[in-house]
C-alpha cells in the first residue's frame, strides 16, 4: 500500500495525508460498537478536525470521480445507488463537526470553522458541477427504462437530477465558476454571522446586583440567575444571560421595568451594536451574493430559487397565506394590548405599553381573565416527567419503547442516550440522544439532529437522532421546572426526532426528515397537541413537591386560555417571515434598518411587539440557506398541522389507533419517497384546508361570517 494516499490542492497550500496519520485520527475511524456503530465522542479532539475534513473530502471526491468515469453505461445501481453508498467517512466527519459547531464551540473550534466552511462549499460545488456525473444522472432521468424501477428508486433519480440542476449543473463553465465562487464566499459569511451572534449571546448579560433586582421572579428563575452569575464568575448576585431561555422568563415575571428594558434591549440588539460582532455589513453581502447567484441560475430573485424545491413553489403563494393570517392576528393584538393598558392605567402607570412590557402585562391579563398564572402551572411541569410523557405518547401512537443506556460515549456529561425499539416486536429502530441544558459554546434555541439516517441499502442501518435544548439548570438536586411554552417546544422537537425514528425507507437520501422545508415542520408541530391531552397531564404533569397531578380545575383553565397570546405569537413570527420573504424578493442593495422599519410600517406592525428575529440576528436565514426565503415554512406547515389534528378530533380523539397508524404509514415513515402533497392527501384524503388554522387560533375566517 502506498504510504502517500492523497495530495490535493486546498486554496494555495498542499496537504499530504498518509495512511499512518489517517489511522491515528479517531475522526476518520469507522464508527464501531453497538447499534451498528456510534460516534466515539470520548476519542475526538478539536485539533483532529482539519486533517479529518481534508481527507474525507478527497476520499468522497475520488469516489465521485470513479462513478462519473465508469466506462459502463449508467444504471441505477452503478450511478444512483453508488452515490448513496459514497462518502461514508465524510458523513461521519461532517456529523461530528456539526455537533461541535452547535454544542461545543470554542475559540479553537471557531478558527477551524472559519477555515473549513469555504472548503465544504468548494467540495459541494465540485460534485454539483461534475459534467460526467450529471450526464449519467440525466441519462437515467430521461430513460424510459427508469419507469420500470420501483417508485422509491424513481423518486431518488428525480431528487438527484433536480438538485443538480438547481445547483447549476446545466450552466456553462464560466457561470459554474461564478456560482462556485459565490457559494464559497457565502459559506464564509454564514460562519461569520453565526459566530458574531454567538459572541453577542455569550458576552452580554444583565447583572442583578441587589435583592430588589430579583423582585417578581419565581424561585426557579431566581436560582437560575444566581447559578449563571456563579458560572460566569461575575461580581453580582445574579445574571440574566442574553439568550431566549433566560430573557423571556425575566420579561414575563420581573417587576423591575427598568431591568426589563435592559434585558429586552440587549436581546433585540444582538448583532446590531456597531461593534466587532455587528452583522449588518455581513448580511447585506449575503443578500447581494444570493441575488447574483439566483440570476446566474436563471431565477428572477433568490426567493424564486429557494422555493423551487418547496411545496409552495411560488413566493406570492406564501405572501398571500401570511397576509391572510396577518390582519386578524394584528387585530387580536390590538384587543389584547387594550386590556393590558387598562391594567397599567389602573395601577397608576404613566406609560404606554412597550415591547419590554408586553409579556409582563400579558401574564397579568391571563391571570385576570382566565385565573391562570404560569407560576401556578410551572411546578407541575418537570422536565424529566415530561420527557417520560413524550416517550409514552410515542408508544401510544407509534408503538415505540425507550430504554436508557450507558454503553455509548457522549460529547458532554449532560447528554444521555436511549435505545428505541418497537414495543410489539422488540426490534431496535434507533438511538435518541438528549442534550437539554444551556452552556457556554452552545448555540441558543432548540433543535433536532440526525447523526445517521435510517436505510436498508446495505443491511438494516439504524438511525441515530438527537434533541438539543437550552433549558436553564437551577440549584443542584432541584428538579428542572419549565414553562408551558418550553414544554410545547420540547414536544415539537421530539416530533422531529420521531420523524427520523419512524423512517422506513431503503435509501438514506430519502429518509426521515429529508423532505421539503415547508413540510418538515408539520410532524413536529402536530406532536405539540399531545402535551395538552388529559392522558399526558394526568400521568406526567405532577407537582414536584406533592407528586399530585394537575387539578382538573387547573386543566380546565389551561384549556380555556389555550389561545391566549396567539395574536402575539402570530404577529411576532409572521413579521419575521414577511421580512425574510421580502428581503429575498428584493434585487437591489438594502439598508437593514431602513428596510426593516419601512416594511414593518407598511404592514402596520403593532408598536408593542418586535419581530421574533430582527434582521441582524436572524440566524435561520443568515447562518445558512436552510430557511432563507423559507421562514414562512412554520406557518405553511401549521396550516397542514391544524388540518391534520382535526382528523383526530373528528375521529375517536388524540389516541385514535386507526388514525395514528395512517399517520405513521403516510407521513412519519415515508420520508421523501413520495411527493409531500400526495403524502398528505394519502393521510387526510384531500388537500389541507387553511380554515382549520383560523379555528385553531380563534381568528375570524377570512371572507366568512
């Protein structure tokens, strides 16, 4: 065996990787151990990433070249199936790299991330622009013989062909070079945007210096603030971190209006402070490059390119949907604010409700109107009990069983792992990793990740999925109590995980959540409904001191208040969605502040609310292309979700076995083996109706009395 495996050009330097070095790098070793192999998190070091990425990239490119240059006529097996089998080392390395990027970022890792991001982009473009490879795929796409293949195989050919065309496979060489250069520059800008945002979140906080600064805070929020100050080693009694999981509880309960304003201010100005982490110049460059790229690819705007592989297809459809919900939502906000203002006036306040007041006074209205105080509910919402509740729901709907295991490595002591199996057959279907707590180096928010996709191309490969959250740890040995909104988020992300765990397909590129972006949120949003079912509340919403379930009277009040705040949540989210779509329909350079103000003014945005994600901190659309011109997906999917939930309410209820089986057979198990519109019709018997969403949010039906 030759000592030198590969020498290849990366930018302006040559990198030599020999067989001995490859063997010494744990990131390049095949995953071993139980369950078909698992990541060896106990062996990885940040310093190993650069070499591992460079080797894995070249190995995958060599495999692609072998497929593209195969002298035999293209067949499904020697081209499409071969593509599915290629890049196993790359899949493993990039998976671990992504885990570090989201959960374990550090100064050392950030430097590597900045260097490697453009190389990932170059790597993708070399595949997407490989002429010989595209010719083989196109031949199969157009071949009459392909009609004889299984429907899943035909779908996979279609996916490869349309993805390659969408990325510029049909362009001339000059334009391909321009697209590649644009993608490389974008990759660097995405990384810069993300790292700037993470720096703002980690370096900014509100110090609580006196006992009076804690006024109004529930004990668990107070304890979390005290723990945060100790963790940061700052000279203060407590600290409110600049992340949503810390800021929102503080805005909801703190009686200190001056501190609420400070907390609100640092949160909404993330990436917009005119400092070294300011994102405005970066995002403008991203938008300009996206416009150039879209035109090179033959689309009038980036929004049109982005939607070319989504369910919506046409940007105007998304705008029409958003505006149909926007107006009733804004009217609902005006009604809610009027009730809040009455409380301010009655208390002798001489001010108009401001955005830093909204959550605080909304909570007062909730208590006055529905006799429902979040602090009354929270003692029943123990994180670990709710996790068990999710497992129980998965068992009732999809016959899944979860068993905690300790025989696989994890990347942080907070992470735990469960083996997932079918309750009836005992067959193992995958692993579920759970990383629930906030910490330095972890990006904010909550998400699901797939470490490995389910497939049956070469044996029965088990999926590995994770759920990652940012719940705040309180005092040691105290249960973690979470809000109702946080509990909904927990169920939401678990819905994504179930979408991966239930996958039952042959080819990895079609597995689990690999569906259109405006469909992928549907299964996760749907699962949120089961949190509020009496079965879950009675079994798992147990008081952390008495172990008693939520009283029936309190459950009734929760149900009555279920739609309270929908106006706020809808306006907060759709304003971001509209801004996102309009940014990517624009073809000229924008001034972020001016664009945001003028667009929101034209929409008559209520002054008491800000966008859920202001432009300079909008990581969904500027940390990558995933949700760019696609944040509308949450609303689009929620239309489908509301309609699908009515299938259960019109049937025998939330645990209707027949409907649950149909949901598994037509949605959760099929991945991208079928067009998503057809998949939903197979479940519901028809296309979704938006009326269901209006009913779900207690908004008036447009055009109906």
